C-alpha cells in the first residue's frame, strides 16, 4: 500500500550518511530534561501540562537497579506502579502495564513485532546506554500501534560534559555456588563540541546459572533464560547542529544487540503437589548437558535510525524520523506434540524429535512531525501534527526441520494525527485524533502435522480506525494540579497464534474469515492529581480501560498449546507514586498499584469473570530509603512486596445450567535489596549491590498456577560489586 516507503527511508538514510555527523539535541542546553517528556507528544512538553499519568525513571534509578541485576525489566517492576513483576528471564512473558501489553520503544523506534508477539521485547539493548525511561500509562495518539497498555520509551544517554570523556564500567556478581558467577565489562566514549557530539558504547556480559533461595538451580525458561547466557552490545549515536543559530540538526544512531544461551544446561521439569503423583513438589531445575542436535537460544536486535529537526521551520518545529529495525528470536528446544513430524505424536520419547521455534521480523518506518505555538496568534494555543508510515513483516519457523509455523505476514499503514493544546491561564486543554489506515497481507500456507497439515488460503485484511483523545489539567497552585483524560489506542492481537492453530476441524480455513484477527481498540479513562512541594511529591490516579476484543494468551488443556482469547475486557486500577526528602541525608520513595479486571465466561455471559494472574498482576508496593551521610557515600535499602490474591467464584449459565468455576490462589512475598555507592574520586565509583538480601525462597507469581512447564522459582541472593571510572 505504501510503495514509496522503502525508497523514502533509503533517501533519508543516505542523506544522513553524507552529512558531517554526530551531536546531541540542539535544545538540550536550554531544556531541563527533568521537567519535560517527549514520549506521547514527539516534541518536548512540560510534565505539568500533560493530562495523564506519567512516570520518569531517571538515570540514577536505572543505575541503582543495575547495581543489583542486569535484568532489563527489573527497573520497570521497581519504579513503575502499573508494571507487573519481572519474569527474570530473556522472555518478558506475563509482564504487562496496567494489565495490557505495552509498546516498547528505543529512542522512539518500536521493538519487536505486533504481528507475532514473541515476548522477547524487554531485552533489546545493554541498560548501561539508557539515560532515562519515559512511561506513558495509557494509549497515545502520537505513538502508533501496539500500545494498548501504554508506552515505554527507553532513551539513550547523551554526553555529560564538553569535550571527550571515556567511561569504563565493570561488574562481578556471584551467588557463591557452582558456575553462578556473572561479569560485565563496558566502555563508553562521548564527545560534545560546539556543533557536534557523539556517543560510542560497547558492552559484554557473561552470566552463569542462577540458583534459588534453597540452593537449587533455577529452571531454564522455555521462552529463554538469562541464566547460562551471554550478551554483547554496540551502540553509536551522533549528530551535527547547523544553520542559523544552529536551529537545525541531523542525528544518526545504530544499535546491535545479541543475547544468547551458552548451551551448558538442559531444562528439567519439576512437579506440583499431588498426594499420589507428587507428594514432595519441586520447581523446575536444570542439569549440565545439551540436547543432541539442538541450537542455543538467542535474541538479536539491530536498528538504524536518523532524525532531522528544524526549530524554525515556517515558525514551527519540524522533525523527520526514519528507521529500520530487525529482530530474530530462537527459543529453547522442546519435544512437545506440536513439534513432531507426525500426528499422533510418537508415544516413545526415543522416537520423538526436538525442535526449536524461531521468529524473524523486520520493520521500516518514516515519521513526520510538526509543532506550532501561538496558532492563529492565540497565545498558548499549540498544534502538533504528523504522519507515520510503517511497514512491518514477520514469520515463525521450526528451525531444526525448517518448517513454516506462522506464514509470512506484512502490515503496512499510514497514520496521520493532529493534536491541539491550549493553555488558558492555569488550565491546559488537550484534544486530538489519530487515523489508522492499515493493510495486513498474509501468504497462503499449510499448517504443521499437529494441526493436520491443513491448507489455509491467504489474503488481505483492512484495518481502519479513528481514535480521538482529549484531556485537561488544572494547576490549582504551585503545588497542586488535577487532571482528567480520555484516550483510545489501536493494536493488532498477536496474529501468528490464530494462524498457526487452524486445523482440519476449524470452520474457517481462509484469512478472510478468521474472527480472531480483528483489531484491538482500547478506551482509557483516567482522573488523578499531583502534588509537588519543597520536600516531596505525590501523584495518584484511577483509571478504567475497556476493549470489545481482548488479547489474552491461554493454554488449551486439550492440546497444551497456546490459544488466543478475544473476549471483551474491562480493567480498573489505582496507582500512587511518591517521593520525600526529609533532609540532606535521608530520602524515601513509595509506590502502590492495584488492578482488577473482568471478562466473559462465554460469549454473551457479560463481564462476570475475574481476570487471573496471567493478565492482571497482584497488588504491589515498592519502597526505598536512601541514606547519604557524605557527598561520596550513599546507601539505599529497597523492598518489593507482592500481595497474595485469591479468586474463588462460580457462575451458572441460566440457559443450560452449566457451572463455570474460576479459582486461583497465589501467595505474595517481599524481596529486599541493598545498594551502596562510594565515590573514591580519582579512582572512580565503587558500588555494592545485594539482590534478594535475605535469600528468600519463592515461586514467581505468574508461575504459581499450573501450566505448561512453567513451575519456576525466583533468584536467590546475588551479591555484586561494580566499578565505574571516568576520564
């Protein structure tokens, strides 16, 4: 549909390559980054003028988490109220924002593919290059498809000082058990001059096997583990400011990230309590060895992006972004029925084959944005408008036998948007609309033996939607403000799952009639307040998120295979986030999140079924206390508390008397951590991090429920020592 897209992107990339490259945003010097946010607006907007819940994770907070763990999503679990518990794996399966999948961006570039969500989008770069994280809770008109729960934008670092600077960081961690050591080395070089700047960063991480609080090896996640893995990362970013008063800028960036298993261990399935078959339950573990003929799992991310900005383009701010991104994911080997060459599957394990799923995706994008202040000479009236062009392709194969599992898919879209904001004294009104005009093209294909080698007719589907949004914020005084907002988001619901599940008994064997391919339209309503005083700040909000078609992965009990549930969904929640500085030596943070959701038992039943732990995370509290006795020493004690949750309900179908039982019991736990930093001066900074301070034994919340090979305990105590030196 968008035939000129590739040519346009190539032209922009070529122009960038021919430019004298490399430097930071022209407006950085004049803008206090702690007070603005670019995610959701594409241009800097003061936080106090954003009518919605926003979380800014600072570089200091990112670094504190890195003192404890290299787990990329752990910082979100600790700092973002509506974000669920970290899976502690290469996979981010089960991790949601406000009970829905969030759109993850790296410097504005979408990560992964909505066509086949492989739950590997949380680990895409070395966290050492991240300067801050902006989180928009709820859909955004300016950020495109995939953000039903909100937007998480990881923003890379900029040079901290003028001239050249080299930063060398190293880290060693251990659980004091066999092959539990972890190590990292990273080097970053930056330069900032009058017109140019650049960042070059490389890092390598080696991880041993993880152990739980009982001293047993943690099992290898079927979707990919951080245990027994390594990762390497290269990141380059630079820019050149030019024109009158350096109002124009060209910037280019390149990122290449690889994380892979070392292939030293094989998964061993545990067993849940059963009075006959498993009187002594054990979680999944791992033993040394490898499966003959198998390949190591991995996650590859590569992206190239360029950006042109002009701060005085016909009186406004123009931005043009082009990007190309590619992702490849290979999963651990499995010998389940869905991997076999025949149906029925061989009953003898010796005759069963092992195979590995592999997802490959590629996206290209071209984005135009324009902002104009004092529109029509009305003071405080601001226009933001733009056009997004996207081409997204994906497929899934069984790599060892080179069988097609999910056919090649291509989604192209053209999405214009416009947003008006008006500052009327202490009140800011905001309203806009986004129009999604997309087309999904799917090749004809044949399913695997598990699905009866069923031929499926390919075809094209149109996705069109108009999504309004509006909100208001009232700054009552210098300390207090209140806001209210309504927004809609557009998404595609993991297209690959219903495609690969078509079989001989399916009533529909053509793309044109698969009802599960309908788009995901989310409506979000929210009200809240913010208070900022001399010593602290508090923000709270309540929200309600609804969709006529949800997007929930469940396990079919008959086949042990994933299926997609598209029932209506209603989610309600409350969030609170606060920070307090008692004096120059003591400060504290506290956040709380509570989410509840309802869906259907069956079509037409109404929203009577409480959503479970795989969709709705339990209540949580995160708190920290920081002590700074001197300018060179500080220590932070933190706690992450996950609460227990019990669902016990039945529902009777009045039409036929069928009884539906919905029962789910999960227990909560509290995990403590300690981080200490000491600045030696000329010899750099030393940091001590202790994750799971009291070595608590626990089972990850999402793993407490029966499911396919998902009985995993969490990491036990990990002690890490880090060193950073700048020169």
